[in-house]
C-alpha cells in the first residue's frame, strides 16, 4: 500500500504532501531549532546538508512504502509549518503497524494544527493504507505531546523508567498506541 504513490492529504486548514527537494530551507529552519526540537534530538539537524539528507530519507522511504511522511503546509498560503508521518514497523497477515511522530514551528504550536494534521494522517493510515495499529511515544515530562496523543485517542500502554538517554540523563518514556478498531475518525 502507498508504495511510490504521490499523495496529498487535506484537512480544514492544512495540506499534507510529500516532501520535495525545494523544502530544504524550510525543513532546515524546522529541524535546526534546538529549543523547539528539544525532545526530538535524534532528528535535529546541524546543517543544510543534514536537512537535505533528512528530506532525501523521507522521499525515499515514502517512495518504497516504508513510511508515509508529510510536509504540513497551510492551505491559505502553502507555508511549510511542520511535519507528520509514520514509519512502517511491522507487516503481518492482518495488516501493517506504524509508528507516528510530528513536529511544528513554535509560532504554530497550541493552535490545533498538529492535532488536525495527525488526525488526517491516522485516517489515511487506517482507512487507506491497511494499518491495523499505530504506536507513538514521548518522554514523560513532555506533557504537550501527551495532550495531543490523548486528543487523538491514543492510550498509554507502557511507562519505561529511566529508559532513554536525553539531555545528559536517563529519562522516563511513555509508549502509546491506537488500533484500527478503536479509531473513531476524529479527535477527542
């Protein structure tokens, strides 16, 4: 499903589209902001070259069906304000399992954009991409992300104590999931 397919998803205020090489400077702005990417240091970029590699990776994985990664843009002006997508982590006889993540520019936070984008991507995953389960996770201290997960209908499945090295110390991590049969097509 979705292999090599150029797609565009829309919601009320947003267009989620595949990344393009022309997104380089916008992606660099997003991924190099250390404060904004504090909890996503594994994808933070230090240079334009690293941002290009990130875009190339997103394009390649989307083309070969390993992931669905979208640039989140505003309908009103096409501005790239964030990213949302999932990587396929398992394929079994019942369907596909994905792991979703997202990020957004600081000036667009707390306005419902990521919840809107992720809702549309979940709808695509469950109804069009044969996903049966989507997982996600965050550091326990990252309460804003936990709120988004709750709005999307994810349930907490695990708390891993001092499970991941971040910012000079071991931190607790929470793991969440939602199954296709639990998905209601809208956020809470």
